[in-house]
C-alpha cells in the first residue's frame, strides 16, 4: 500500500487542505492518506486544543474513504517530532510511506529535529502551489546543501522532478507535485471568526457547525 502522511496543526482544517490532499492522492498514485494532527508542534505555539482540532479533522474527512484520521501524536508527551512519529507509524502500518509537505516547509527541513531520521523513513512528496514553483536548479542546490550539512544523506536525480534519497542504506524518493493555489488559510479563518465574520464554504459544513457549537476562535 502506498500511504500518504499529511501532518499539520489543522487549526482549523479547511477546504484547501482537502483539495490538495485529494490532488496529491491521485497525482502521486497513493492508496490512502493519513491526516495526522500535531499534538505539540515544536515550531508553533498558541494552537487550539488537540481534542478540538482532531475532532474537526474527523468531521472534515468522514465522507472520503481514502482519507483516515491518525491520532498517534496524541499518545506521546513532549514535542511532536516528525522523526518520532514516523518511527511509531512504521510499527503500526505496512507499506510505502509518502510524507506530504509544502515547498516552504521542505526548504526548511534542515531546521527540523534529526532530518536524516525523517528522510530515511519515508519518501517525500513536495506540494508546489501554482505560481510558487521551485526550479529544478534551485532544488538541486538545496539538496547539495543538505548533503553537505548531513553527510549521511545523498540525493540522485532520477528524471523530471523526481530524485532518489539515500540515507545509510535506506532508499526513498523525493517528488515535486504541482497542486492548485487555494487562497484559504487557517489564519484567515481564525481572523474572520475573531471579527465575527462567516466562514461558509471555507471549511466543510460539519466543521463550521462544530466551531459554532463550541464557540471556537471567537474573541
């Protein structure tokens, strides 16, 4: 099974998340995508409680049989490091892992906790938003920087916008996948709610109802 891993704070999950996830599911020929809400994201603070964020993800994806909520990060104490999450997922799921990430996040992967551990455990699908593409030359330069910073990591260009990543005997792929530019963000939704404005069509109807019922993100 080709399993996509889509992590994030999902604070809250919105239509943009769902659109690009479905896009990557088909473009990368994945069988299933796990939505993995971060319990204690090390790069972000002041997020809504995990319970609310996870419940909204469940409501947003319940009508898509290819999407599944994974609450693995709620079972750990401390920061939600991707390397640790991948290690635990390997014990629970069989198949190929394909970690779904945006271009900006990938170009900062050197700042993550133990990047070689991340790259050794999963293939990477980098989502390129329309209008914000990265050139093959620019990416190649960054991959060289990664290899210099982490000597155990090596990248080899395969074809087009696909590379092979080798880390101490493990071999995975790095793929650039174009996705549509969706002008919706979680911060936009939080801002509108804080100002008493509506969010219809920005999130699934079930999520909008849940936010209203619990008075979330209101000033």
